[in-house]
C-alpha cells in the first residue's frame, strides 16, 4: 500500500478531466489524474466524427484528434501533472479526507488531496426486454470502442435502438466500417439528435422508425434477430410487430451521470431529468456543497464534449484559485461566455432549464440559508 498526496486530485481522464488538470497545473497546482481506463482521453479517443461548437472548442476537428490536443497540453505541464491509468477510485472517507484507489488487481493506494475535481463522466443506460443478455446485445459505447479503438466490427447487420446523437453517429460509423444498419428505432415521436446526423443515414437508405422500440431479441445462443413494435402516445405496444434480421442489437438509449464519489463526499444531490439523472448542486465555479469538491462534464449533466471541456477549465481554474495560487480569474467570464454560446438556442434549452434547478449563487450564501 502506498500513500500519495497532491494539491488537486482529478478523477477521470476524459474531456473534462484533462481540461481541468491542464488548467489547474497552469496556475501552479500539483495535479494527480486518476483514470480507470488503460489510456487517457475518455470518450474522445473513439469519436471519429467532427465536432460542432466554436473555434475555441475545436469545431471541425475529429474527436480523437481533440484527445491528442488535450494530451499534448498535459505533456507540456511536465511534473505539474501526474497520471495513474488502469486505476479506480473506490471510495472517499470524509473522516480523514482520504481517497482509496485500486490500480490493476494488486496495487492499493490512499490519496490525500487538498481539493478534488470529479470528472467521472457517465454510464450507458440499458433497457429490459426478453433475451437482452444474449451475446450480440451491446451498448453503443461498446460498439464504438470495438470499431474505432480496436478495429473490430461487431457483426454484419445491426438494429440500432435510439435516435439521439449517439445512436445516429454510431449508425453512420457502422456503415463506414461496412456494417449494414437494418433500421433505427426511436420510442419518441421525433429524432433526439441533430438533424445533420439523421440526414446522413437517411440518405444511405436506413429507415428511422419513430414511436417504435424493441420488444425482444431472437436467438438461442447468440442474437439472430429482433422483434420491434410500434408504440402509442403512452409508450405502450400497439400490437403491430415485425421481425428484423440482425446479429447485433445496439442500445443507444441514453446516459446517466456517474456520481457515486460525489455522494460519498456528502455533496448535495438532486435528481434532474433534463440533466439525465442525479447530479450535484453547484455554483458558478463548478464547486459543490462540499467546499473541497468541484465537478465537471457528464458527471454534472449529460452534454456534448465541447461543454465538458469548458466546464473542466472552469473547475480547474477555480479549484486552483481556492488554494491561493495565481489563477487568472478574469478567465471565468470568458469561459462562461463560451458555455452560454454552446448552450444557446433551441438545442440547448433542455440543458439550460436543468442547470437552473441545481445552480447556486455561491455556497457562502447558500449554506447560511
């Protein structure tokens, strides 16, 4: 067992975590990044599509290249940022403000950090249906990892469940890899993702069936097909069913924020449907009700990676400032202007309405209520 101390612990090495680490280190903080995967980059390393947003958030750049840019920033920090990969934070113990970490299968550490930034991202949601445990039923993130990280196609013909951005993007990436997409089914009466992504797969002849969902997977030892059904306005099956020939069922039915560590730390949590789950209340600096904890990215509500990067920079800047380090706090207004731009218009309305529910003007005022 080893004991480690640092100024700022960043839990999660994805878009938000890497941005937070480089920002905090640029202020002079000693930063330790703990990442459960074998490499840094999070979801960015498997994203081959070009980003939207603005120039500041690398619009027009493919996700895996953005990961490279952030990793270069970390490299430039030198000794200011240390990294532990293949390491999982297993708990936080408030009585002595200690984190426990398992690295691999046999290395155990205790970490003392003056501040913590939780950038643990999100986990994929699944839906129940008969035979959903057959080999061939995947989450969309797993399919992206197979194809875009390891170069392995999951099968020959896919039924995609979910027409949000992830479902639409992964459908297109499957076709780029030579895999046929039989159909995309979506329970809602409208497409949840950007129309530009939907238009790509429609032009290639893939039907997008709204108010439809999967009823069951077919097969003995592996997926050999699926039964889909139309839904009424209350999401009940109408009885109109049909079989789909496929050997892969890909579930892109949403994400849930990963917030266990925030709960361990006693942060005030609130369930917010618009942010896709239980998230921590936060102030303008991304600080939670626990004065030693900040958070950013999908752990604070499901959004695009562009917003996660900006939130990470805010958290890194403000956590460093709380330690008395020379942080350029004039950046805070700039970062919020960039966030507001990313969340503008009809597309960002849901996010904006969710954030209002958990935003606090400042914990000094809030805690005296």
